[in-house]
């Protein structure tokens, strides 16, 4: 198919519809981007699960009841009427499950542009930026797969670790991270400095998680009660499991000084139940808020430069932690979405689809 559209049912994320569509052309003030390479991880499931509550469905509108799952990756400009945006430019950014995206570039600079389409005006700013690879401090041509997979996750890890450190770890001596084998969790653990790091994972993933070397200790979910209940502890919840959160709160009680809800991948357990929990109440961590703070603190380009430095420290390690699994075409995108949605991917697997 030359041009196609893949949507999921918003009330049943396992229901998908793939259709051939007419290839778009650029109107006045528009550019057409052809999506080329994207990564699929639990992060994309979070976008879909929180699509209504956090507005993720609004980025790439679809007909009523259906939605485009937002993806991170690379696309090329194939048609444009905007000065400074040229055919052939390659951009990293936020894309729909579709072959093409029509954008209205604004604030065009040597580093990229922002999509200033009316329907995106009230949405979180970081998702509207498109970065030219030629001027991206973190870009490496031979590592595009890793960037498509890790950049949004590692940026979340980077901002979470920065947020926790910026707040003095809320007085905690230990940081406990759930879904410790997940990319966002171990990216955060890699960056945390000055605090003991404990990973919680399933029995099947203990060996992999220990092999990463990011954690001072790795425990199974059933071993939560072995955590010291007399030491100030923060919890970074990457899964959104109400049962696990309840167990952590019940065991730690007032020793739990902060509970950051970072990801939602357990669809059937969506909901915090925080009103009845002991200790610190769950607080949703929204990376764009910390990004906005740091842009103000660090000035133009400061955040991107610091992220690039962190990425270059991280990537030599992560190359040994992930096996890139590459699919090709829209049907592969559909199949990988269903695999990731049902949590069937191995922890070492990194799903990339070339479109």
C-alpha cells in the first residue's frame, strides 16, 4: 500500500483496522511527512490506555470511537509549501499509526519546527516538536533503531531521575522501581546517583534485570515485604498495578515518602486506589512539566545538550541489553502492536518497524 491508516478501537485496544487511503498533498502552510521507522514499547500502550484522560488521542484525530496510537520515530519530508522545511529532511518526532502525517510547521529554525495545527495548540508542547537529525545532539545514523526505541523512554527516565534528584529524593534513602526489567525503569536506575536502587520484577525476569547492573538489589513482586520498613523510601511505579501498589504502601506505611506513577501497562488494573493507601499518595509523573522547568533553568538548548550527554553515556551499555527485532510494513506494525499490548515481548526484545 502506498498510503495507509491503522487505527485501534478506543474501547477495545486489541481491535484494529488497517485501510488503504489516498496519499496526502501539502496545502498552503503545510508539509507532508512520510513515516519511516518507529519503535513500539509499553510506552505506546500507556499512551493508548491514557488516551482519553491525558488527551493522547487528540494529537492525530480519527473518526469517532477510533484512535491512532502515538509512536516515536523518524520520518522524511516528501512534500512542503513551507519556507525552511525542505523535501528530503529527516525528522525525529511524534507520529500516528499511519504512513503519512500532514503538519503545519511553525517556529521553523535550523533545528526543526513545531506543528502549530489548531487541534494541537492546547496539547503538551514537547510532543509537538520535530527535530532535524542534522542538528540533533543525540542523533547517530547507525543507531536509529535504538533511538526510535529508547529516546522517548530514556527522555522520561532522564526527566524522572532529574525530578527526583531535583527534589532531594523527597528525603528517601532507597528508590524502588517496579517493572524493573522495562526500558524506562532501568534507564532511570542507570541515571540515579546517590540513592540505593531496588528493582521489582517478575520471577522470570530476575536474571535479566540483575544482569543489567543498574540495581543494587532485585526482588520479585512477592518479596516486597523484605524491603526495610524503617528506611525512607520512594516508589517509581512503571506498571500501574493496583495490587502491587497496595502491597508497597501497606508494607512501608509512613516510610514511603513519595509514589510516582510513571507508566500504565496493566490495562485491567487501571486506577490508583490512592485514596485508601497508607504513606505518600500516588502522584502521576508528567515529564513535560519537568522539561518546562529545566528549559527555564538551563536556557536554550541546555536540556537537549544534557540529554545528549546522558544518552551517549547510556547507549554503549544498552546495546548489550536489547535485541532489536525489526518488522516491515503496516501489517507488521499491526501485529507488533498486539504483541506489545498483551505484554508478550521478551524483556530483551526491542520492536522496531520500518514502514
